[in-house]
C-alpha cells in the first residue's frame, strides 16, 4: 500500500517539475523578447539621452546576465533561477532609483519578465529535489 502512494506522489512531483520548468522557459523567452523589443523600440533613444555611461553599461550588463541566466536555466534550473531572480531584482531597483529612467512602469516592465521565470525555475528545481527524495 505505501508503495502505490509513493508512486502517486512521485508522479505528482514529476508533473509539477515539468510544468514549472516549461512555464519558466516560455515566460522567460517571452520576457526576453519583450525586453529586447523595448530596447529597440523605445529604450535605445532613452539610453542615448543618458549622460552617464555607467548607467548604460550597468543596464546592458544586467540584461546580458539575464540572457545568460535564461540559457543556463534550460540546463540547470537552480543556477538559471538564481541568475534571473537576482538580475530581475537588481534591474528593477536600478531602473526605479535611476535619475534617467526613474519610473515604476519601466522598473516593472524590465524586472517582472525576469522575476517570474526565475521563480518558476526555482520551483522546478525544488520539485526535482523533492522527487529525488521520494525515490529513495
């Protein structure tokens, strides 16, 4: 009897693992497309107006970090989740407190598409670990 219950829990954990992983992949892809289209549509003109090149360099570095986090997340969920979540938090705080960008709309526009897949990658990793514990 406990063996069938364990198998049922294992199947349920595996289903959650797959759902969170694919949700993170799809939302992450759409988020990066949104950010890149924003950069081409409106962001580059705003970045040209930025007087300090440090802000431009930092923002582009964080967007590159998020792209790397998304790619790494396809293979290693925990690393991609941590990179995307940190990049989303830092981009959101940077854009909100920046004198050049400084609006909540831009902060949410640039941070939420990175935070949501990062959290999904972390949930996927947690469910994978839980599945391994049930197998033992």
